């Protein structure tokens, strides 16, 4: 048999009976989405998170007060018809403040988590997969950021950011949160790289960057998702400590973390200043955790309750 | 005298019974072989006897040691028995030795756990035991740590610990599965010695019928948790009662049988040519040293050797399609040194690979469809051929949406083959394609490979340590030792009349599933172990340290082995200075 006829030879063994139904195989992202939508935890998480978003962005429209308003007739009053969540020591409406803070914290928390975990995954995986100079350069960058005092850098840069540039704050926070994870990812990549399915992909001519996104990262999805979930609350808390020292989100703008820090001082005798903000933060973290768990299971085809 | 008696042993994990109604007995000095494929319950049975199953396992029935019931006995009593009356040897000797303690101390510990001896005396006894299991310079080696020992040596230590307290029963669970054939032969010998010294009954669990044939007095065949048959070894091999045993025996590739095969097309073009290939890692010794061979169109070329001989390194060098450190690799007439990135990608379509372990070579997070479609997509082709490819390897395309772990080992290997065939390659590299599979499934996959080769006009480069498999399907074969090819030729010529002493020793070490032949075999296993990759070769013949021929030579011819490295095509075609390895 000469090699010229070979492609036909493969085609020639077609034994498809005519009229056989075509098997539809959904793409990977569809499978993951389907499995995610099928888990009650995932659905509950999405509903909860969606609810928080709606509350944060639609609530201020409904509420009678703005976060900048001061009601000089009601200092530190409990919840009432006029002030649904009560008021602060300076007469601010807790409902308006909490929702305004949640807008910021939702965006900062979720974005920082996604960006920092994404950077960690990409940097770690490229360093671990290519090794050599790529690894050395990325390693230097990682180590440099690790030794820089993140808090000081953000504090110094923060006046330069100016008001309203919360996106810059997100980037700054994310820039100092990815290093440790990226080191873990690098190590895992080195071990996954030796697996035979990665070798097989290489020998069939799949380029390195595609191997990283198709084989390496999905196989450490659980690590990345857990990392991102933790990063959400970590980002919110970091922002809180920044706000506490007057950096980050600055007055009159507020964040959930700032409100909790302020409210903690009056929590004992005016619990409404603390508990609403804290409760919403707990709900937010809970929603993120539910989504994270469901996503992790959705990515892992062996988690179909087949564990004994 | 019956030492160990097991009656109606049933083990359940939750609802599913893993073992049902297993019964056997062993007498003093007797060897019982327990054979079965994966999932047959052979390991679970012996672990149940030892009382080592996890808590959630429900064990019923009766296990009597010297008439004393062990099932349900208090843990304290069992602990006292284990290691003294009941000794065990497991598959992975590294996992069973503590890395931070000296070998001698660990053996002494095994003695002291059950005997009241002064420490010094226990140490001396440990050295004696190491000597018994054939560890050279036992006094010095007793002070070594486990990582300084090779796999075979570690297994010897495990046997020394097992016999330390003069046990009544030694239970061995696949003790030679992780070892090379020449080392396996040595370990089987040591086990024989240990049995003679202690007079213990031996329960030997294995999947390898060849090992059982030479060692066991009686054999029990397990299948899906039940006893298929128990018979004296001769009856089992020559007069099997059940169809299952007959099939099992028929499925074992036999190294001692000539195979009829259609002759490969003579003088076909060379699809792969390797000339003087060299690969060294860092500054170490050359893992592959001046290796040359060629694969012709339509033939199956076998590359055999023990672990660390450089056969896998050779494969990886070929598959990389890059310029080698020295020498030349020519794939389909194209020298890999001068390829552009584009040309290399094009050439990959003609050269594909099937790995050993299908569980490791298929991404667990991808559907079968995506796995088989991956090479097509990498080359910008439509993925609509996937169902056809799955059908080609005998799988139902309707299952394409499932994940690799939903399939059995044999089916997974079929998926891996379908993926390798997706680009319609001309040369398929098979890296131990069936060694991770059960015997009966092996036969199916081998048949599939043969069928595909005939239908698609493929050429195979087969790397294997299983010589029987190579004899069964290869047309030509090259034997590697310590990074060099020591013998090369048509498979029948090499197997029927091996010329290099190493080839002869390798063939002699393979156990044959034929008790009569195994008993008649002159047991002369090769001494020593295959050199590791880091070992340096000072020059001369690399095999001489283990060579039975060299050991017998007079000073004058022997000096040649020391001073001059033999090349292929020497006195007798093999890489040896002495015609027919000095036998004529």
C-alpha cells in the first residue's frame, strides 16, 4: 500500500450505517455551565449574588435618602419608617450608606479576586511550563512584588489616584495579591507538565500556550477557584484596612469594610450601625463560596456524587 | 499439615461484595498462587486474611491460622501475629521502608518487635538475614539508607524482614510486578530460598501466570470476587477445568512459541531512520549512546530492554522532532535537524504516539470527543471525523460525551489509539501500549493494533519490556542495554538464537506459563541489576559486570572486554567480542 492512498484508507473503513443519529457532544464550557446550573448550590449562590447586586444598585433609587445626606434630626436612631436601617452618629442614613458601600465592595471584591487569581494562574503556568528564561524573569517580578510592602505602596500611591478612580484601586489591590498563588501554580504546572496527556498534546503539535489553557489550568481548576473565593473576602478586608487608615475608598464615599470598621465602635449600643453591613458582607462571602463550590464541582467530571 | 485455612470468606464494601465465598488452605512449605485480573478480589482477599482492610469493609467467613480463628480476634492479638506468624511482602518496597532509618536497623526493628533480644544480637541477625536474601556485603549495606538501594534490593530487604521471625505463612502481594524480568527472576529465587529456610507456607498473589507456573504448587484462579477454580499447578495449566482459565491461558503471549505472521513487505522505504543518536542529561553519562536503527514501511519494530536502558529516552528524542545532541533522526526522509516550525508541525501528522497508561495519557477533564478531536483541531481540521475514528477502534460513538474515567482500561487505550490515528499517521510509536492492562484485555488491544496496521498500512515502533509481547507482534527487534543497542535483527532470529549474552539472559529470565518447562529450567538468573541512568561507563563492554560469559573467560580474551567497547556487527552480528557470546 502506498502512502498516497492512506487518507482514503482511513475514510474507506467508514462503517456508519446510513441514517444513524448523529451524536451531539457539547463543548466543554457548555458542559461546565450545564453542570453548574444543575447544582442547587450554584443556583442558590447566583440568586443570592444577583439579589445583592440588585439591592446594591436598585436600592438607593428606592430609598428616600442619599448616602451623602445627613438627617440632623436623627442622630444614632434605630430602624424606623424614615430610616429603614437607622442612622449613624452624624445622622447618615445606614440603608443608603450600606448599599453605597456594597456597590463598591461588590465590584472591588469580585474584580480583585478574578484579576489576581487570573494573573496568578497565567504567570505561574507560563513560568512552570516554559521554565528557563520565562521562569526566571517571571520569578523576579513575583519576588519583587512579594518583598515590596504592599500596604505602603498603595498608601503612597493612593493620593495620586484621586477620587472615583476605584478601577485603579482594584488593579493595585490585585497586583499585590497574586504572588503566592502563582508560586503554587508554577509548582503544580511543573508536575502536570510531565503527565502523558500533556506530552501527547505536545507530540500532536498543540502549541504551548494552548496546552496551558486547555490541559494545565483546567486540571488545577479546584485550586484556582478556592483561591478566587478566598480572595473575594481578602480583597474586601484589605480595602477595609486601607479605608481605615484613610486610603482606598475615601469619604464621603464609603465601602462595606469602612462601614463595618466605623460601626464596630458603636455596635454595642447601636447594633444597627454594624449588623446590617456585617450581615451583607457575610451574605456576599456566602454567595461567592456557594458559586465557587459549584463551579469547582462543575469543572471536575469525577464529582458526580460518585465518591464513596 | 494445614497452616492457614480460609473458609467462605466474603468481603463487602457497603452493598457491593468485593469477595464472595473464597476458600483455600495452605500447608507447611506449600506455595499457593492466587491469580486474577484487576478487580478479581485477589488483593482484598489476602488483606482480609491479614486483617488489614479498612474499617468500612464487612468481612465474614472464617480465617484460621493453626486452627485459631483470626476474624473477629482482638486487634492486639492480630498485631502480635502479624510479622511473627503471618509475614507479608508487598508490591512497592519503597513505600514499606522508612526513608530516614538505616536498612539494618529496620530489619532489626522487625526482629525486636516480636523477640526479646539484646539490640546487638538483633543487629547481627539482621546482617545474617540480609546475607540470606543475597545482598552483597551485608555488613556494610546494613548501614545504608533505603534510597541507596535499587528496587530489587529493597524487595530483598522486605523479604528479609518477612522471614525475620520465622513465620508460618508468608503472604506476597504482587512482589515482582514493579521489577525488571532479570531482577524478578532473582527475587523469585530469593523467595524460594526463604521458603526453604523457614518452611513457611507461601500465598503468592499475582496477575502473571508465568510467575505462578514456576513457583506455585497449587493455584487458585479468582474472577470477580469468586473462586473460578483451584487446582494443582500442572492440572491448572495442562487441564484447566473452566472456560475462563482456558481463555486466560490462551491470552498470555508466549515467549517460547514461534508466531506465524505475514512477512512485512521486503525492502519497504524507511519511515524512520536513527543514526548514532546520543542523549545525555546535563553532565551525566549518556542515557542513549550512538543508537542506530531503521523502521521500514509496514513493519513493526520492537525496542526492548530493562528500565533505565534508554529506550524511552530514545522515543522522546524521536518524538521531539528536534535536532539531537549528536547523530541524525530522519522521519519519512526528512532530517529533523533542518526542520522549520511549520515543517515540524506538518511532520507531526505522520508521527503519532500511544502511551503506556491510558489513564495518564487522557486528560481527565476532557470528554472523549474533545480528546480525539484535539489533534484534528491542532492542525486546523474539522472534528467531524471523531465518530468514525471511535468506530474504527471498536468504540460506540454514542459514548463520546463521556469522560475517560467512565471507561475500562482497555477502552481507554482504544481512545488513546483513536486519538493517535486521528491525523492518519504513517508511523505510530507505541510506548508499552498494553503493559498497564489485564491479560485478557491485552490480547484484544494487540489484535486491534494488528488489524489497524493491516488496514491502514501503518508502521509501528514498539517499545516494551514484555519480551513475549514483542515476539508476538514485532517483525524486527533491537535489544538495548545501558543506552546502547546490543543486538538487532529479525524477531525470530533474535528470539530463537540470541547471540548476545544479555539477550540470552533476558530471554531466560522471562517466566513461561508452563510448569514443566519452568521446573526444568536451569535457574541461572543474571547477577546484579541494570545500571541506573547516572552510572558512568569507564569504557569497554558495559555488560561485563553482569556477563556470565565474561566471568568464564581466560585473561587474554577478557582483556578485550575491558579495553574495547564492542560494536554492533562484531563477531556474530551482536555487540559482543565473542562469537555467539562465547558459547561456541
